[in-house]
C-alpha cells in the first residue's frame, strides 16, 4: 500500500512503547507486512525532562535501532520500512518558547506532533499553538484527535478547524466497530489529515495502519484514503529533502 506511519512508539527503551530492539524489529516487520514503507518514530516527550537530555536519549535509542535493523536485514534479506525521528510532544504552558522546539519536530521539518491536554483547553492553549505557528514557524500536527474530551465542544472544534494545523487520528478509532462510524464521518468531512498507528508493542497496541486503510477502501472512501496518504507524504517529503534524498 506504500503507507507512512506518522505516529508510533517503536523506538526501543525510551518511553512506554517498545521495550527493546527485538520488539522494535518485530513492530517494523509487522508494519512492512501491512504495506507500511516509511515510519516516523515519535517517542513521548514530556517537559519535566530538559529537551536536550531527551534529544540525546532519543539519538542513542535510534543508533541501537539502526544497528539492529542493519543486522536483521543482513541475516534475513528482508526489507524493513525506512525510518525518521520525531517526538510526540506534550503541551505545556509557554511551549512556543522552547529553544529546541525544532529538534522535536519530525526530522528536518517544521511539523511538530503535539499532544494536547486531555481536558480543559484554556485560551492559553490556543495562544501557545498560535505562537508556535506565527513566531516559531511550526506546523502543529494535533495527535489523536479522538482522545480529547474538549473535542466534544463545538467551539473547540471550530477553533482547531480555523488554525493552520494538521489533525491526526489513530487507526484504532477506524478499526473499532464502536467508533468506526464517527471516525469515517470525521475523515469524510476532511477534519482529519493523517492516520497513525500510535502503536506501542506487538500485542495490545500493535501496528495496525494497514488494517485501517483497508477498512477505508472497503467503505468506499478510497479518495479520502488518498488524501490521508498525501498528508503523510507532505511530511515525509520534507524529511527526505532535509536528508538530501530524492
């Protein structure tokens, strides 16, 4: 399918996702089997840790993963998805002033995967998002839209629609029969620009992006699916450009 996973926790030993390189390889292999060719590794970043320390830990974890991938490919001859670094950055007051904010974006881009507070979105939240956009030149990607209580507020939804942000939905919301109708409605309406697996392991929260896109196809939403793929391609094209790839 040539899919891009823009939100996952496959980087080993850095957050509540993959515990080690072996699990990471399994998650990447499962993704490849489902048609995922590129993966953005987005471990959780919380402001309780200095950004510089997180970036160093992330780099070390990525080095471990790349070495494991190289060994796996040499031994099996199997191709795993290409990867790039990013982070799922938890919102905090004054985030627009974070000096290393660009280092937390998808690698070499101005796109930032931003996790908002679960509830109680104050005016300050929107002010900080606006500051990221206008002052820092950041394009926020709002992580897992469906998981926020405030999104039940028509006023908040209206505010988000007016801002130059990209909205991401988790694949599970499409897959789950209890939420599928609402998920498809949001996708069809254009309120969602990206799908991500938000996968954390190989069991309870395993890679599932291919399954979600399969449901879109069987639901007659091929055009919407193409739009979601195009959204991910916009991010990856910046990653590739920054890396000097064609």
